[in-house]
């Protein structure tokens, strides 16, 4: 009885459409982290940057009534937050693992604090009118693929554009070559006259901007409200997606859709199965999957050679 | 005369004095930034910090509460320090603590009745084993497959929280107790740890923590295993050339780390809550990272920093009630402490290179 409910067309279409919708913020954050890691830095603070992005996006839209101001606010705040990470990891050449943990804690704490200070006394939970599905004329009327591909909110398409552009930037431009050479062999890049610190700063900030955007997607496109738990692990998952996607934008796209699919499936199963299976078990699914995927995709040969290694001039 | 004495001071003491000064600064500056944030929300920071200090150390019950909170913090931080010394970035102390709490609750609810002298050590050992296993998984995945342990331990934290949530709202839910959050029945009295100061919640968990911290100090700095752990942490390649089984030591550091953190969970259930419920740990495992780093990954230093941070958590409650500063400011200050520890290390590196 349950199987017939799972294997019908409506169910499958809604899950695939859901995979795209839920996968988009993960992809945005992961593309950002791809830039960061391609330049040889590992930013584990992405979880906190996504939460502060989610809050800034919401606050911007709530204060001005304009969703796009929210998007802009999230990108700026995310970038500014990442600037601190760049300072710690590039300028001070600190342990990147610990610097990332500090960035996560700092912006997580700031978001929770700012939420309490700004909206804590309100009787009703504040909400915004966020992005709504575009329902592209004609195309969205197409059977099956209309609902899967052409009925999303605009940020989903922005996400896809980001993937395409990132691939061009990283693999078809001079700056992309510089980024990759800094991540592979900073010493050689330095001797060729590439400013290692500058490139790394740039990439960490791009990473923060995209993490902020990914966070804002969740408040502006999905929930239209903010709570302290809107990210709850998506940043860590985005980090994993970079590994799974082999540090390539299209790989990240596929990996992000895969995680979106699992999340969508999990959500649908919760409603179909009801109390037959404890909901906690289904909620564990993405987390356990993350461990498995990370384990299977952590071969050393494809990761940027200098990943997470601080570069100190004159030191081997 | 005095000058002569000063001149005789060896150089190392200058270095030590400098280190102490830097450590004090890494605590003071974050609090100063915290004060600036308070000014932004028009709160008097002096009054706020006074209520924080008063709440933590000003009354006997407050002091007892601080010592009660120091117990899980101390144990998880010592656990974190052992892993960090090996450059295994275990941020899974939160989940490992919960596993210890689960095992202890199971013993206290469903195991055959035993006298305290048997069941308390049994809970200690079983928690250590379960937490060790929870640390073993990410340790093995790191050593064998190069899987980033920060992510795997973090994911296991979410899993542990969900296991607790499932147990306390499902199979272990109390039929008699009513509360906002679901909880289990009270554990058998023979597993409940004694209280040190009557009338407070200051239980022997913190003494257990101090004993274990001293033990871990000797383990880390005076034993062969500790030497190996630190050697792998400093330079795994060199350690490997020196004949150390790097993978083995890596996994072992995670097992020890997880086991000790789990004892923190054991002490929480047996000493403080006497039951399991949702949200039993308000993030001790994460604060432990800050405490461990501030204690310079030295178990003896961590004894001091954990009591300090326990006071911070207890005092933050009072500060929220009296001065209206949201508790989450503590998280900001904690993160800033790490950032200034890193900054001071960067500064010292720079100073060394210049010298």
C-alpha cells in the first residue's frame, strides 16, 4: 500500500522538483567553497556564514520590503564575514581548521544574538513576502518537465547561472588558472609573480558571498521567515558536496542535486510513512549519508595539492 | 639589589611572563568587544558584567552551579585536547558526551540492581567504551580514507542528538513525569553521584574531571603514547619516519578523546540530571573547543579555563535576567576568544621569525 503511494508519478515529480529546490542553497554554498578550496584554503566557517546570510537576507527584505535588497545584504555580510577568515588563514597563516571553527561559532552566535535583539520582543513571528515560483509561461505547462524544471523561483535559475559562470571562470580564464595554481603549488605561483595572498583573499571572500547568498535563499525563497535553526547543518553538507563534486562546478551541481534529492525524499517519506518509522531515523539520513559520501570521495589525488596548508613565504 | 635580582632572571621566565600576558589579553579583548556590542543595544556593560560575575561566583548556589557545569566542560575539553594535540580535529565531543549520557541512563533505568561501588565504575567504563567507539568511527575513516574528521564528527553530533530525541520521546519516555520536553524516568539512586556542598548541585563530577585531567596530563606529556600523539600532531611525516604507526596513533587519539568526553555525559546524568532528556547538553562539546584552546591544549590549563567558562555560562543566565543581554553574547565572546588565541599565535610566530 505504501509502495504504491511512493511509486506514483505525482510523488516522483514532486521529489525531483524538490531536489532542485532544496539543492540550490547547498550548491550556492558549495560553489563558493569550491573557489576557496581551489585557492588552497579550507573554510569550515561556511555553516556560520550561511546562517548570518540567512538572517541578513531576511532582515534586509523585512526592513525595506524589497527582496533584492535582502539578497544584496546577504552577499555583502557573507563577504565581510569571510574577510575575517581570510585575515586569519592567509595573513596570520593560522591553523585553518580552527580558524574555520571560530568563524562558524562567531557568525552563528551573531545571527542568534541579532535575531533575539531585533525580533525577540515581537509577539508574532515576523514574515516577509519572499520570492515565489515564476511558472515560466508555456514552458511550465509542459507535462512532467514543466513542473520539474520551469516552475521554480528565480533564485534556482540564478544558482544554475552561478554554476555555469564558475566553471568558465575557473577553467577558461587567466584568473581561474591563477586560482588553481595557487591552490596546487603556491611556491611556484609566487615565483611566477602571482600574488598568492591576494588570490586567496579574493577566493575566500567570494566563498563567503556565495555562502551568504545560499543562506539567504533559505529565508527568502523557501521559508519567508527566520529562525535560529534554518541552516542546521546545511553548511557542513555544502562543504562535503565540494569533495563529492571533485572540486568542479558541474560536479558540485550534481552532488548538490543528489543531496537535495535525499532531503526531499526524506521529507516526503515523513509525511507518507507517518508514525510507522520514527521521524528521527529519517532525519538522520542526510547526516549519515554525508559521512558515507565524504568517506568514499576523499581520495587524495584530486584535491588541490596545497589545500588547508598555510603559505608562508620563505618556508617550505 | 632589586636590579641584580631582575638581571638573574633567566630568559625563559620572560617568555613565560609574555605568554601569561598574551593569554590574559586573549580573554580581556573579547570581553571588551562584548561590552561594545552591549553599548549598541543600550545596556550598561559594567552592570551586565557585574551581574555575570555575581551570578557565577557571588553566591554559594551560584558557585555550586558553576562547579556543576565545570564537570562536563572539563571532561569534554580534556577529550578535545587529546585529539587536537594529535591534529585530529575532533569537534564531536558534543555527540560523544550524549553517547555517554545514553549509556549511563540505560544502566540506571534497565540494568540489574547493583550497589554504587559496582555500578558507578561500570557506568564509567561503559561510557568510556561507547564514547571511544563513537570517536573510533571518524578516527578510522580519517586514517583509512582521509575523510575530514571535522565533518564526520559534526555529522555524528547531529546523529547523537537525534538518537537522544528518539529514545526520550519513544521507547524510554517516562509514563509518570510531565514536562515541556520529553524525558525518561529517574535513574536508580545507587547510580546517583554524591553532592559535595549540600543545598547546591556541586557534585563529585568535577573532582572526577580533575583527577582525569591530571592523569591525561601525565599521559600526554610524560608517557610514550603521549609523545607519539604529540609527534604525529606536529608532523605526521616525521613521526612516520621515526617509526611511529601514524594511523594507529591517530585512531587511538580519537578513541581516547571520545571516551573521555563520554565520561562527561556519564557525570551529567549520574551527577546532575539523573535522567535523560532533549537538550541535556546546551553545547558543552562546542564550548569545549574554546576551553581546550584557551588552556593551550594542556589538561592542567584546562582545569582553570573550564571553571572560568562554566562561570561564564552560569553568569550569562543571571546577566540575561538582570541586564537583559541575550545569552548568545557568550557564544560571540567564545568565538572571539578562539580568534584572539589564533591572532596571538600568529603574532608570536611573527615575533619569533623577526628575532
